[in-house]
C-alpha cells in the first residue's frame, strides 16, 4: 500500500528562526545512499566521520555498564569521573591544570555550541566566524536569534581570522563574540600559538567572548594543536569524542568554560536535555585509555593525506589549502567548473565518488571548492583518486 504524501496543516507557518539553510553534506549522504541501495559502490569522501570504531576500551566499558543493568540520568554537568578525566587530559596534553568544575559534558559538540551561544549571547548579538567554516555555526546562531558575521579569510593569512579583519568587522557594527576553529573544517588549516594568542588578545581588547572549536584536536600533522586554555581562562572551549576518538554516533562532547560560568551551563542543560546519555559518558571516560589504538588510526589518516596531496595534482586538481590537521582537504575545482554543487552531483552519479561542495561552507567562494574527507581507508582513497581522474578526463 502506498501512503499519501503528508500535507501541510492549513495556517501552520514555521517560525522565522527555523528558516535555516540545510546542512548540504547530509543531502549528499542521502544521494549516495540511494546509489548504494540500487547496488552501486560509493567512495565516501563527503562526510567527516571516521571509518574506524570507537576504542576497544570504550566499547568494553559501555558493554559492561549495560550488562550491569540500570542506566539512569546523570548529573547535568556530567559524571564526575568523566569531568575529572577530561580535566586531567588538559594537563597531560597541554600542560595546563584545569579545575574539573569548569568541565561541562555535552550532547556532542553540537550540544556544546547551543549551550555556549545561549550562555554568552543575547538575541541580536553579532558573532564573527570565518568563511569558509562549519555551516552549523551560522545556522545555530541564526536559529537562536543571533547574527553570524562571516569574515572571508585569505590565503596570505593561511585562511585564519586575523586581528585586523576582526577589528574591521567590529568597526562596521559592534560584535559580541568571535568563534575560531583550529584545525578548521573544511580547510584543515591550523593556527599556531602566535596567531591564536594575537587573535585572543584582540578579542579581549574589544570586549568579545572568545569561543574555540577544538573538535579536531589530536588530529594534527603539521605542528601540535594549541588549545585556547593554554592562552587564557576567559575562553569557552568546545571539543568532542567524535573525531579523534571515532565516537560520532555516541553523541558525547565537552566544554571547558570560564571560571564562574558552570552554573549557567548547568541550568541550561538541566532544562534542555537533563543530561548526556549515561552509556556514552561511561564509554568516553574509558576512551582516554585507548589513545594508543587511536594514534594508529591517526597514522592511517596521515597516509590518506599523503595519497590525496600526491594524487589530486596528478589528476588535475593541483590547488588546495594546507592540510595541517583534521581529515579534510579543501580543493579548488574552478579549472573545471563554476558550480561545485552541480560538479559534485555529476561526479557522484558518474563515478560514485561523494564529496561536499564548498557552498556548504562558504557563501563567498564556495562554488569554486570541494571538501574531500580522508577519514576512511587508504584503499578507498586510492580508488577514489582513480575514479576522480576518470571523471575529470570527461569534463
């Protein structure tokens, strides 16, 4: 039996704040799934999702907790043992002592952004973000009634926000905050300590809240990633177990917030989600004991990075941004097209390689770029290069 298509309820109008743009990579994934359902084999370079599973330590801890029985709510800020373990992580990796009271466990980094934006900004506030950048930054800000202020980055600045560009945007109309990401998505570029320190000092002088997206920390190749907590206490850091720890579907992340802001985050989390899933928190605490396993996964990404940086110029895509970290390469396809969305669709249909068009990340020059994720296997990367080469010969 074929069910009728759902009809809109007469007179029901979605709110203006809900009128955010789609996250295009999800549409690409659906298109790829339809090809696979019809029997095709797709090379998935579109989604920022590790092909490797969560650490064995994490999976075993979750299985043991599930076998033990009751899975209940936790404290809104997270299981104390997990908060303490996250705090210890900063001392081990970054040499900074963090009070566990400043740690907030969140429903993935996505939940962290919602909490941070609600806690730091009023409706109507202007928040600076880099372009190209992760689409939900601006979409979530818009849904919450804030105004995302996109600042186009430049090659000479290694595609990072600079104090000069931040001051220019603030002069046009006062800003209330700035969000940075290093390593960045979709670019993979990173800010070194000098650049991050200078930008934070500028933001402090302007009286801006400083939010640092560090979800790809641990996946750094060019030089060690610098955390904003190494520089100052008046920063809000957002991180996640999704990328380095390969735990996307577990939906667990964390924040380090400025001293005195934890109670604000607690009240928001109590009302918005009560707490983060218990099994995910238990697994996350154990994930830190699986770093040796995850470093082997990271070594695989480095090999994939080498395959792409060598393979793309060989097939005609010789211009891409420095792939300092994360597991993305942002490639200029303007020699072949002025419409990266249509180009990506043709390539997916023709040779079954899924990529994400740059228009998802950058309204200024996104039509010239594709993002390629190298989070899967080396064999898939090599096959993807062959297929892309075949496709470009026909363009």
